């Protein structure tokens, strides 16, 4: 449950919850046009359903992109496609369960993101007789110095982290924005969910990087929000991980008390059976006595994060070599540090550069 947000006290309960879960800082952190973010919050406060308001903004940006493209203004078109992609991402977040409308909204997000090619490339890899997807972003100049695989948590995935990829490609790193089991099209289109062996699914993205002849050097992984738990598990299980960033994750996940959060978690596991959801969460508990992280670890924490307290993340530190573990805390930081996005991404970009490009570890 997120704390009260200024200006939400007089809103209907559902709208207030949406404003708490998707504040202005999160909207812009994940790539929305700041003007669109303000309009989305204003329109929904005035009574427009969240998905309708976000979809209208996305459509306006798509039209702007097509007009600009037709006039030969590709740079402006790319900017508008990115803003449309972000608006569609937040439109689908209005639905906690996997409704037909949620799938359609996410498919529209995927189509808008695909228009960013060749700078943003759709990639897919098989897993359990199905398909995992993601977006590969390459630095403009030379061969990537290393590759970082980034994924989100319960509600935001893949291209929601294009701004993170920008920070990494600017530093000469390739960035693969993964939609793992329980996330994005891997779940909504291909039916892959989180279970006790979810780490195997995220390891397939390392296989994908290793199989791509354009990518070389060491491989880092970064998990944002709930996805930080998966990143820590993968770092502990797979020696190919050269460095790991955990940002705002619980080490001991539990089924949330509040309905919307429970629905999100149930959708990630792919069942309405809360006993089964609890069983999976218990199996994913990160125990530092059993799971050891031998690569460098960077732990990020926001002092005002209502979803992941510092003590919730502390087991990840206890699993790592103290000499190779770094903690960065922002006392006023929101969940996953939405309100310190630029500084956060610069820090992690430089940290990955230092720890991956100085390793000299060849791919594979």
C-alpha cells in the first residue's frame, strides 16, 4: 500500500489508488512526456477513466509521430513514438488482471515501441515451448563494451525502461530490456508465468546475449522493484552474471494484504488460487544462508519507499561479499527512486561500466 499522495484525499478510492501507484515521478521516469503526465493526472482526477485518458494521450502522440514521419522529421517522430509507447504502458496498468482490454493495450504499446527500430530492436527466445521477448538497445558508435539486462517487476516491464537504456547506451553498453516470465508479452501473449523456477526463464536472456555475435564482454543484470528479487536469484545461481543491481525489491515476498496488489501478484503467477500464489512466493524467498552472490552487488534504496523497506532488502547484502557490495540510499527516495531517476541512472550506468568493462571477462 502506498502512502497518501498530496491532492488525492478527495478523489474516489480507485482514482486515488491509481494516483498513488502512478505518480508524476513514475510517469516521467518511465518515459511519458511531462505534459502528458500532468494531463493524465488532471483528466483522471476530473473523472475520465485511467485507461481512456492514457489511451487518448497515446493516440495523439501516434498521430504526431505519423505526421512527422510523413514530413521527413524522423527525430520528432521517434520522440512521439516513445511518448506513445509510454502512454500505452500506463494505460494497461489500469487493469490488474489479464483482461482482453489489457492485452490489447499492451499490444498497442508493443507496436509503438517497434516503430523505434532499428534503434530499438525486438528480440525473442524460446523457453518451455513458448517465447520470451525483449528489446535490445545498442550504442551508436562502436561494439558494445558490455551488456546489461534490465527487467521490471509486477506491473511495468520491458520498454518502460527505455530511459535506463539511454543512460547505458550513452556509456557504450548494450542494454536488453527483458520481459521475463510473468511480464509483458511473455505473459500476456505467450502464457509464461512466475513459478519456483523463474530464474531459468531470466537465464535465457543471458543465453540470448551470448548467442548474439554483435555483443561481447561481460554481462550485468538489473532488477527493478519486484524484479530485483529475480536479479538476486539469478546472480546467485548463474556464474555468467558479472555484476548485479537490485533496486527496491523484497527478499522475502508475501501475498499483499490489499486487493489490487494481490490481483497483480496472482496475475504474475497465472492463477487466482491464493494458496498457490503463497506457495510460489515462499519458494522464491531469498535466503542469504543458501544463496550467495559472488559478483559485485549494488543495492539501491529510497528512504520513503513504502513497498520495500531497507530491512526487506538487507538479506541481499548479507548474501554478498562485503568487499564487493555497495549500498546507495536516498533518504527522500520514492519506490525505485522515481524522484531521482537521472542521478540513479547515471550512478548505475557508471557502476556497470566500472565493474563490467574492467573485468576483461570474455563472453561465454
